[in-house]
C-alpha cells in the first residue's frame, strides 16, 4: 500500500521529530487516530510544527494509558478535568452534547471541498461560541474525505440499492440507506470486516481513501462517489491552559493551527482525485459523478435526517443552514 501512504503524505505531513527542552511547557493531546491514518498524520504535523515555531519552548505529547486513550465523546470532560489539554475530536461525537457540530455530517449538503469549506467558515463562529461555554477554544478543523459506497456490483440507479445489504457507520447513514431501499446495519470496522468476509453484507459505506487503506478492493470492486458528507475533526483545547502560555507560545500554537488547516483544506481536492485514480489502478470501477436518478434519490432520502437535525437546534442554527444553502450553488 505504498501508493496509498503516498496519497496521505501528499498533505505534507512527514514527521520531523522535535524533542522537549528542559525548560519547555508540555501539554498532552488525545490520540484517537493512529499514525497510519490521515488524521493521525495531520495531528503529528501539528505538534511538530508547534515545537518548531516555539523553538522547543512548547511541546505537545500524545497521551498514553487508559485515561488518555479516550473516545471523542469524553474529550470535553477530559480537558476540563486536565487529564488532557488538547483533543482531536470527531465533530459527530461533539454533537452528542452540541447538535450544531453534526451539521458537517448531514447528508447531501456538500458536493465538493469548496462547499464543505464554506459551510465550515460559516459555522466556525458558532462552534467557537459553543466550545467557549465549556471553557475551551477551537484551534482548527479538518475535513474527512466524503463517504461513498463500496460494493460488489455497479450502483447506478436507485433500483440497484433495493435489498442490498450495506454497512452503515451511524444511525443517520442507516436511515438514509433504508429510505433508499437497502438493508442497512450499523457496524463498526471489525464486525464489518468479518461480515464482509462471510458474505453477509454486499456493500460498505466509507470513504474512497478509507476503503483503499483497508484494502476493501480485495472483495469489493465498485466504488460509487456519493459525496454523502464531509464531516470534520475538531482540535480544541483548554482556555485556561491557552491563556497560561506566554505570547510567543500562543502565537506558535495559533500559527501552526492555521497552517495545518489551510494546507489540509487546500490539498483535499487533489487527494480525492488521486485516490480515485488509485482505485482504478487496483481494478476498482469508480462511478463519479452520480447519475441524475441516483443523485435525486439520495437527496430525497436525506430529507428526513436533515429535518430531524433542524428540530434539535435553534433558530440561529437553522438560519445558518439556510444561508449556506442559498450560496451553495455558487461554489
């Protein structure tokens, strides 16, 4: 999978390996994604950039042990308890207590990275305000590649999904797939791989890059680029810990955050293009763009999920979504 790793490293995330100085300030950051993953590579680049810009005066370590290997849903509490000082949280996990954070996970809102970035730009002030209520600040947010459908057979029309056994990664995805006529089950990665090997499921919802890294192409040789959603990973930290830093340390932290955010967003379109090329190279047939029938069917199947989200948030959040939808077609 050297070429897959090459796609990830195209983000400019090669390790640099900085060590802490004896008089440095040291902080701990959650490590939910391994160094072989795209988000893990980005987090590594961030902490190394902070060390470089601060000339070793501010060093961030990835936490180890049972208290620091936490799921994202606990990151808010872990930071406030000072178990960790920074966290790399999936936006969907933060949405457990703050529903706005799931806006980036809503289906069919974005067709390309430009739209996803604009949605993030519009939502960021609200993200910051919500985190501030927990005495935390938002450092940066990065996009996951959009979800698509890996399958054993071509998926061109809605009728191709009728009765198809599909792995969904959350309840909303399951709901959309059920609306499309599929037989969808929510499965984590390991049970999904076992059921796929046993022939109990015929298709998997995940990104092109995620599936390629996991070698789904060994059993599934079709990929339909649904552009289902581009959820975010949010890196946030303790407000008190940030304010305790001196001015150069704070500047190093914010500069590193801005650089990793800009670099990653600028790179994502090329990463998607390269990943699709890699799929075809290993014998996977890529359907992109969708047929009008499938695109329209997916949009209709997503309405109930979007309306459910609208009912959980307030007027300001609904206005934010409406504003985004008004400008989406120009992006």
